[in-house]
C-alpha cells in the first residue's frame, strides 16, 4: 500500500483501519516514506484519537513534529489543500 500511494486518507473505521493508520504513521516517522497522512474527521469521529495523541505529546511520549505530520480535517477539499502544502519532518534516524 505504501509503495503504491502518494498520500493516505484515513476514514472512520474499525481495528483494521487503525492498524493501517498507525503503521503508515510510524513508517513516516522512521523514514520508510515521506507521504502525508490525513484523518478525515467525519462528525468528530477522530476527536478522541486527537485528544489521546495530544496527551502523548504533553506527556513526552511523542514529539510535536511527529504529531504535526497528521492532518485532521472534516472535508476532503481541505485535506487536498493540506496535502499540496505538506512538508515532511526529519525522520527519527532509523530509515532503511
């Protein structure tokens, strides 16, 4: 999936969706890809996840730059606008 994609849009879903999302996000952090990742936050579906991610930053488990890799938007046109302006942060140093 990562090799064939230019970007990733995560829509509301279940455990498989979350597994794929976290895998792509992690791969972006360690340099397997430099592609943007957006969560399409339909009806606030991802609000609890955003709260958890912000808590991870506040408690030092996640850097701000890696939190900022994620694009949270409620409509697809905003996602595409943010994709066009996306700049990938420096990796953690574990690139393959």
